[in-house]
C-alpha cells in the first residue's frame, strides 16, 4: 500500500483505538485512543499505509480482510501490531466499510482493542505500570451497562432480547414485551406503525434514525421516545433481525415544541382582517401541530358577507334552536388540493345537532378524541358525507377547540391528523389550546376593527354627497377608496356646489386623522364649506373664513388649548370656482396638492398654484389664481392618497398621474375609473363610484395606505 503525500495530520478524539483507512489502505485518521494503545503519534502514522503498523505475521493475519474487501464486507479477528516502543502486541481488530452511497469507493473504519488472555497480558506487560488498563468486560456486559435502551427483534418482529435499560423502561410503562410484537403490546395506530417500521427495516436494510414515538404510562402520562432501528446481519451476511435503541426525550421535545408553537403564534394577526387572521392560524398550525386544520367562525362574526340562515331555522321540528351555523374562514392541509375539505373559504359549514362541533361551540369546552371513533352508532351516522371523507383520507385523531376571546365564543378551530401516525397526546392538547387562545385574541381584534371600520365607512358615506352634478357647465365624476389601515378610514371628502349665474364650485379636502372622529370632522368641514359657498366669496376668502371657523370649533372641542387645536381639527382643502361664461377657473389651496389639467389637445399640466398653510392654523393667508379651461378640458382634483405610496414620494406620484391622464380620451366615467386603476399603489381597481356605492366593495379591494379620492370635471361645449 502506497503512502499518501500531503495528507492532513490531526489526532481524532475517540474513547477507543479507532483509525480510518482509505479504499487503498492508507491511514486517514488516528484517534488518541490509538495513540495510547499503540504508542504512535498521529503525525507519524497519518498518510502511511496500515502495513507499516503490522508485523509480517500481522499482515498475514489480515489476509481474511483482503478476501472480503472486494464485496465490502466487515471482518473481525486478531493481528500482531508494532508498538511505538518497539514491542509487538496481538490485538483484536474489527474492520467495517464506511457508507459509500452505493459507489463502492469509500474507506474503512478500524477499531483495535485488547484481547483477553495472553495477548492482553502481553500488552499490559509491555506498557508502563502507570498506564495499566482495567479488565475489559464482555460485549454482552457492556450492552447491559448501557444507559440507552437496546432491543433485538427477530425476522418476525418479535422482541427476543433486551438490555437492563430497556427492561427498566418496560417496567415504567407497565408492559412485558419479550416474545411479543409491538402491535400486541401497544394496541392502536402507534403499535401498528412501530411494527410496520421494524418490518420495513428488516426487509429493506435501510436504517431509521431518530424516529419519535409515544408510549402511555399506567398513570395516563406519556413517554416520548427517540428510537434508531437498523438491521443485524449474521456471519454469512444474511439478515437475522433488527436492533433498536430508545432514549426518553419527553421533556426536551415538549420544550422544543412549545418554542416552535410560540414562534408560529407570532405570525398570526399581522393584519386586522378576520379572514386573513383565520387563514394565518390554519397555516401556522400545519404541519407543526396537525396534518389538516380548519377555522370555522360563527355566522354572526363578520366576514364581509351576508349572514347565512341558521341551521334549523326552516325546520319547525328542530329540538334545539341554538344549533349554530359556521362559515369557513381558514383552511390548511399537508395535501395539495385539500382532499379533506367538504367546504371551502366563505362557504357555510353544516354540522349535525349531536356532533362534537356543536357541543364544543355551545359549551365552550375543547373536544379531545385522540383515537377518532368511526364505528356505527356514533354521531357520524348523521353525517355520512363526512364519514366517507374521514375514511378516504385516513383521519384518525381529532381536537376541536372553541375560539374564545373576551367572554365570547367566535367559532372553533379543528385539528386533525392523517399521515402522522401518532395520535394527539395530552401535551399536544395543551400546546394547541394555548396556540388557539392567542389566535382567538387576534381574531377578536380583527372583528372589533372590522366593526369600527364599517361604522366609520357608514358615517363617512352618509356625510359625503350621494349624487354630484355640474349642471350645464361641467360633466363630473368621482371615485373614492377608503383606507385599509389599522387606524381606520381617513378623512377625505369632496363636493360639487352649484353657484349663481351657472357657476360651479369644486372642492376637495383631507382631514387629519382616521376613524369615526375623522369622518365626523370631515362632515363639519363639508357643512361649513357649503354654508360659506352660499355667500359666494372668492376662493381665497372662503379658505380664510374656513380657517377661522375651524379654529374656533377646535378651541371649543379642546377647551381653548391652542397647542392641541391644529392637530385636533387640521386638514387640507382646495376650492375652485368655474365660470362657464369666461371659461375661467379660479382656485386657492390650503396645503393641498395642485390640480391637474388635461387640455383639449391632450397635453397635460399641473396648475402653478400658490399653496397656503393647512386649515386650522389660524393664519388665514391664501392666494388664488385663475386658469382658462376651454371646452373639452378636464380638470382633476385629488387627495394625496392617489399619488403617494409607502415607497414613492409625491413628485413620483404626480409623474405617474400625468401618464395616467394622458391616455386616450374616454367618456368621463370610464376616464375616471381608468385613472384610479392606473394610479392605485397596490393594484386596487374596484373603488367606489362615488360615496353612494355599496361600501362592501371596499372590503374586496387591496389595502391602500390612505384614502384615495379623485374628482374630475370636463367643461361642456
């Protein structure tokens, strides 16, 4: 065997004499145990052929290995080694092929140890007295002293041998397993799965490493065991059985699982939306806790759809009028296509009156069924469709947890295991209940937000004009999209006010804040502007009066605290008056973005408008300008929500608006919708056509960071 040039020399720490050879027989690694036993340093050995460590007789004794090397079989025997001090010693040798992935080119691992009798005594005599080694126990004694539970199964899966640690584990579980199969000792899915695993290892020869399984204790508790299973071969290479190791990992696995569940809980409630939160719950639980999870909410919990008729409402013979109706809000499965699902998102979920689903919802108590009972005479007789699905998908373990928050039951979360052969345990139940408890709070927060947002939208819609008209002077159209943020809808508003002599006032504004208070202040702004418009002052004077009146209202609301007044009632406003006789449009701005104008020839421009301070500061310093709007001109008034996004500034948004206005000429309603669709920062395209549109459409749009309002007017010929 040739030397290896340039080999890396490093001692390998090991408890015994262990060395590694490459496929040609050169030493690749040298343990400290080998250095202690043979007296050679790693630097002197690594990279050299193993023959240099053997006497002539030792090389001859290893001839048995050379015979088995080609088919890569293990070899054991004795060989005479040269020690570092010049003495020779007979030692026990075990040579095992390393895993090669089927290529046949991996190396070998060699263990060298003392042999009992004269050879061992010779080695002891050759070594210094201070380095004398204690007698080595027989292999069977070593196995019995191991703290790891060891068992041996025959080719039929019966346990024929166990060490003392395995015996103690059996005693703790109250079972007697010698000569019996796993399914005979542990009835149910767990025992059958364990028996199938042992048989699979015996048939295939592929080891199974660190497989977890559970065993029930006499007091009702459970042991979580981590087992490794590998096939045992006889001297002729034929399989004779399966050896298993088992370690109690109950405490460590529970802690690890709890940390995983806590981390998963952080991904629930990222948005104040009921359906999205319900889906996040299901997604976080699969496959961490279950193979299939559904989240069904009581029908009165708002999902943005009309409530369904309660179960039993049309059945006059119904004995229990409290039977609830669920609506599917979240669903997740380890299987593509959701084969377990009888109902999809948004559909009404029907349950029999005498089912664990109904009992859990009405009682508020968890239903725990580690082994799902599908035998005749159960509640499944009333639900044959569900029974067929359970059988077809292999559902075998069930937990139903009511979703309770702040004294209310919102619905329930259903956890099912199919492919995972382990039934739900008491530890699983505890983790799932804690998981659902956190998720239920997020669901209730989303529900409360949806209710408050709906109230804000209703108030805002009632305060905005139901129908707008520019009379003979202007054709007008508008679009409004409420904000979808945690703060609630914003305070955008607009109006079209007819004036004397055929003139028309166009007004648009944005009140500081969100929610019901912003909607209420928006209503005050609009009322004040309508009242002032009847007096027909110039735009700059109207804004000055609005500034003064809003400041007065703010003083009343804040008790005269001027430092708080601006933030309490502040806002922006743009007021424009179009005169069809002169084709002129006079306008003034209080902190509002300038309007855009599309000329009859298709050119686009923004009005060079002096921007005064926002309303509510008490400065009352505004200036107006007049621009010509020939017949066929289009003027666009908008709020900053149309041109601002989270990632782009106003200048970028105005450039995008210029592009959107420059498209082909269309009827005004279509033109208005096209601009909103092109400008929407998150692709929303179903903004309300004016505030009188059915506001549930707003729930079906994608979220925007602020209200989006667009008011367009086209001058008539």
